[in-house]
C-alpha cells in the first residue's frame, strides 16, 4: 500500500517527467478513478496547461499546473509511471497524460480504491484536504505532541489516522513503534513525555530512510524485513514476533522489545 515514502517517490517521478511540459492529451481509460469530474472536463481543463512544481501532503500528490491542480491518491495499489509515448499501455493504466517532448504519464491502479480529483484554485485544494492532519514528514515536535496527547485511542490507531497525522500507513506505524519500543495497543494519551519524544525521533529517522529508499524498505535490520517470514523473529532481540489486528489492520510487534506497560 503506498505510504508517504512511496508518494514522495511519485512526486519525484512527476517532477522529473512532467515539470515544465505541456499536456497534449488526456485519455481516461476508466472513469471509475475520477471523482467530481468527468473525463471530458478533465481533458478540457488540462490540455495545453504546463505542469509546475508538484507537492505532496501525506498520501496525496498535488500535480500543480499553470492553471488547475490535479490531486492524486493511490489507495492500496496505485502508482505513477513515466515513459516515452510509445510505451506499452498496461491493463491497469486508468488515465494517460500525453506530454510535450514525447513523454507520457500513466496513472496505474489495480483496485481503484481512490483516484483523481481536479481543483480549479487553492481554495478547492484546501477543501479537498481539509480533513488531513499535518504532514508526518513536516510536523514539528510540538504539533506531534499535541496531536497524540489529545487522543484516547491506541497509539497505532492514532498514528494511522490521517486526520491526526497525514502520511503514515500500516507498515510505517509498526516500524516506528517497534523502533520506539512502544506496544501498538498503548493508549496515545497515556504516553509519557519521554515516550512521545522517542516516538517522534524514531518517526523522523524512519521516514528519512524510507523516503531515500522510495518505499518502506524490507531491510533485514528492520521489522518490515521480517513481518512476512513464515516464523518471524525480532531482528533486534530474536524473540518471536506477534501478530494481531488493530482497527482492522494486520499488526506485528515484539513482545520482548515492546512489553506491556511500555
């Protein structure tokens, strides 16, 4: 599932492929990924516009142009692919953007859980993102502390709530909590000041490494690198990892490194 590091990677793809280039055509192959805009309106709004510097907020990608802004959300299976205009079109390519210079952007998504929105000005962008919390990569420690201390839910549920903090998904939350030695079930408002400080520090470190990798990397030294093993063991202490479900999400943690009362 694309999380903040993946979407930051898509932002880089968009910038390198499309920045400064004009949209020559928009081909919607599946209207099921469009929200609040028809295929014809999308094409009319974007053709002859030039992409400018893209932005990201949480899991949202803002494809800015010299006119409207295209907002993309990748759900669980979406991606953004750049290639020459003669590249093969894949079965799950839902929208194609033909660009000047012979390039083409492919919005690719198998399950179509989210998709594309069009905002004509900054006020519409703000309206579409109004329920998003601060970006997890940009949030400062004071904002982070305030967000967590005011919530009564389990800390993992709070971390993955996009209205609290935008960008963290299942893999990142498990990784960050493991690094911070905090059990996913501890109530967020029960965390001590040292707990919150450690959690913030590990979130920043994990995000920086994951953004560099372009995803949550399944490294051998990371929890992520072992969560799908047949008999997963903690890469830090060797104890068997535990699995459970929290708010419907598969959750992995180490009972020795993340004990009750931590």
